[in-house]
C-alpha cells in the first residue's frame, strides 16, 4: 500500500511532453552570417500588456513560438554586437488558422530597390558633374597658355 502511494505521488510531479510540428520561427541577425545569438526578446500577443513569452534567441538567432490566437503579435529583440547595442521590433500577423499571414519588414528591406536606384542616379550625376568640372578646368588652363 505504501508503494502505490509513492508511485501516485511521484507521477503527480512528473513533467510530460509532446513533440509537434507547429508554430513559427523568426530569425534575427546582424548580417547573413552573423546571427543575433542569445539576444533577449519579448513577445506580445494581440492586445496583451504583459509578455506572452520572454527569453533569449538560440545560437542561430531564432525565436520560436506557438500562437494561441489570431491577430498581430509584436516581437521585440535586443542584441549586442561588436558595433554596440541594437534593437528591433517586428509585427507578425497571424491568421485565423494560426498560420503566418504576413510580417513587417524593416524600412531598409522594404525600400532597398528604391534606395539603390536613387543612389545610382545620384552617383552617376556626381560622376558626370566631376567630369564636367575637370573639362572646364582643363579648358581654362589651355586658354591661359
């Protein structure tokens, strides 16, 4: 009789687990080959004032979570690199089936092509202006001889 009581008591304090293939993963990184490893983060569910989940990214910069409701989830990550302290906030839109609908991208990622195009135009104009100024200066130098 004592043995049965011990078994029941021990089982009441055990931790069970179930491995499932579901959830979402977000990778945080400084550059493609430099993950934001072990960076602190807070994850807020739709309408939450308290974090749904807190912790650190794994060694590859990943945060994994399983949303329990649809809506916009806010993820804040803070990391430290050789260049100082960095932080980012992204919004993850979860659909009614608890799958990924969309996520917000940093401005750099959103407007990369636009910024690159403008930079090329400015650069070409700068090279043209430099070429014109050198031609004018050489023409003036030739006129004084």
